[in-house]
C-alpha cells in the first residue's frame, strides 16, 4: 500500500506567506508544507515548534525536508496575466509615443522579425527565462501571427517549465504589409497552433501550456475574423485574450470600425469573445456599462499599470472594478511596460491607485492578492494555483533577502510582516532564490547564482 510518506516528494519548514482573501495575508510561522509527487500541496501544518518537527513528518525521510532560515520565506509564484513574448526585444525602449504610434513605429517592425522561427527560438528563450527569473510561475503570453514562432514559444516554455497560456496573435486588417494575414490563413494557422499544443500535451493529465485565442485587438481583426475566432474558442473550449479600452484614439478608431456595437466591450461580446475565460488587458477608459458587461459575462481584467504610465494611456480604476466584484489580475505588458517583473507591476499599481484617489488607494494585502490569487481567478485557475490551500499545485518562490547584493536590508526590529513588505517594494529577482512550478524546481539557464552569507 502507498503510504503518506511515500507520496511526498518534498517538505518545507519555515515561514510561508500567502493570500487568504483580498483583505488578508496569512503569515504562517514555523509551517510544515508537504508537496506530493504530483506537485500538489498534500498537507499544511502551522506553528510547529523546532523540537516537534521530526515527530510531525509522518515518516517522511529527513533528506526531503528543506529547513528555511529566518532570511527565507516561501510565497506563491506571481501570475502575469498579460505579456508579449516578442516585445522583450525592445523592453525599456520607445516610451516616447502613445499606443497607436508606438505600435506602428516600434512594435510591428520588431514583431515581423518572428517570421524567422530560428530567430524566435533564440529570442523567446530570453523572454521566458527573464519572466521566470522574476518569479512569474504563470504567464498569459501573446506571441505574433507566425505559426512557426508560436510553436517555438510553446517548446521553450515546456523546456523551461513555466505554466502558461500561449496565444497565436490574429491580425487581418489595419496592419502593415509585413505583419498581416488573410482571414483564411489566420483561422487555419490558429487551428494548427491549437492542434500542435494538444499534441504536445498528449498523455499529460495536468499540462502546463494551454493555447489561448488571441485577436490582437478589434482594430486588427475584421468582423468575419472575430466571428471565426469566437467559434474556435467555443469549439475547443479555450480561453481568450485581447486588449480593451487602453487609449482614447484606439477607442475612437474601434467604434468607427464597428458602428453596430454599442461600445468597445460589446464589440468582443457581439463576436462571441467575451465570457468567463476572457482576459482583457488595460480597461483604462471603461464606461460603467462596459464594466457591468464584464461582470455580467464574468470576464477578467489584466491591470497593466506600468504600461499605462509608459504609453500615457491613463490610470485604470481598479477600485471600481473591485467594488463591482470583477476579476482583476496584474500584467507587465512588456514592452508597453518596461519591466517583466510582477513586483514592478504591483508597485506601479499602487502608484496609479494613489494618484487616482488617495482615499481609496490599494493596500498591500490587495496588491499581493492581485499578483497571485487575483491572477489565478483571471486565468480561471483559482482551484489550481494562487495560494497554498491543500490540493492546489505548488507554484512558488523561495525568497531569500540575504543573498549577495540583496537590495533588501533587514534589521533586528523587522517583523515577518515588514520583512515581506520590504521584499514586495524593494526586492527584485536576486531575492528569488528558487522557483517552483507544479512542485518542480525550475532550472534557469544562465540565471545568476544566489549566494548565501
Ligand atoms: N493593443 C494592440 N496591440 C497592443 C500591444 O502590443 N501592446 C499594447 N500595450 N496594446 C496593444
Ligand atoms: Fe499588451
């Protein structure tokens, strides 16, 4: 008979920090977290005194136990609900222009390079490694229109071990000659991409990579293509992602293209693209009825504050979204956002919320929730990831604030709470000592080695 001990692959003993709700961060001191061989959280015991650890292991061998120091703690991995893999190649550049001009000048020329699958393989390795290194254990990726490059992105994500939604981008209008598809090739290649990911996942009962239907935005896709994509999403029961109400010129142009829809959000709804598996990035300039439609359809929002500052799009009203009980997660939106780090997204979200309204600005518990559980809800994966509830898969960061060149200084007066808050606001990838996805430690190619004192 299989015993409990034999079903366990690893046990962590020490400080565990996660969101129990949007209002509450739970700080588990002297916690014992048991991970099973499937990568799931089998058991969580709180407040185990040092001298009681051995007796609490239920026969699990000592070599499977990782004892954390007082400089280390474990948190759930971050969830990036919106990031563009090809745009990492110009991350940090080009913030002088607003959205539509930025797309024409910087984005489309760079994305066109991904028609070369070899080039894609090289560049996507860097995008994914950088995202993982920053603690993003789950990401919703936009690739480009190119089928070969999209497959390479899936291969690399599989190799590096991230959990991901990967979208082949669709564009059949208002796009440059060097980055455009016909309706027919767009639908055909999207289907081929979905079939490819299905094949990669054959025999895997808990695959990490899922295809996601990805019309770039309504401006780039005509009504016929949007309709076909809505049908594909329904046929394969797939999630959907796009951009919505990011910039005022974008909204004006969209409404001129789709005069039969009452507002921008309805354009997607009218084409079968707005449901509980939809993730809409930005939502900066939403009318109340558009937010209400998002809620009615149970669609999620990826809040990309860093990008919204850089491209001068504006500041989304996250408080209003939360008051309406709409699902919200954080997105880096590289390269609209200059940082592939969800910690930076969290900080920009806080700044945006304070700049909007000091009285209702987001507090630490809310920000951490958005970066973890909120993202899981937006991906419709809250039963699987987001915090350390028993039965969920173990996607996590082992944080260490005493690494070489650590940006975080800890003093004797620090509590577990202030130690953690310093990581959120001062820490960076140097502090992400180990990263786990589905219970497995991610091996980061070329990652800086963390040194303990
Ligand atoms: N809208 C359409 N495409 C894009 C993109 O690549 N980035 C951002 N931020 N908005 C978009
Ligand atoms: Fe984007």
